């Protein structure tokens, strides 16, 4: 649960930073996308449709998707690997 909360928190920080000059309504819309878990498909759709780098945003759609994928990897996958490795080590130690 902590890794999921960390992933959502990091993604929210990225969304606010990306859209800070676009206004409160845009920030709230993007935050809602993160909170319902649709950020990855939304980013993929934007990249697939060839969305251009919007004025007043920090990075383009491809870089935004890359940042979010890195945040997911860091916050969700790495803790999962640690849990799996600790299970393997405890199994080896117990017998």
C-alpha cells in the first residue's frame, strides 16, 4: 500500500509541476486522471495520437510519459523486488 501511495504522490507532484502554468482547472483534471489510475493510458494515448508539446508546459507528452513510467518503476517495482528477495533469502535460510 505504501508503494502505491508513493507512486501516486510522485505522479501528482509531476502533474502539478508539468501543468502549473496551465491553471487550476487543468491541474485538477490531470490530478483526477492520476487518482483514478488512468495516467499511463492517457499518456500513451497522447503519444500515440502525436500530441504536440503544449505552450506553458515543462515537457512534451513523450517525456511526460517517460517521467511517469520512471516514477511507477521506482515506487512500485523496486519495493516488490525487495519483498521477493527477502522471501527468497528467508526460504534459503530456513532450510
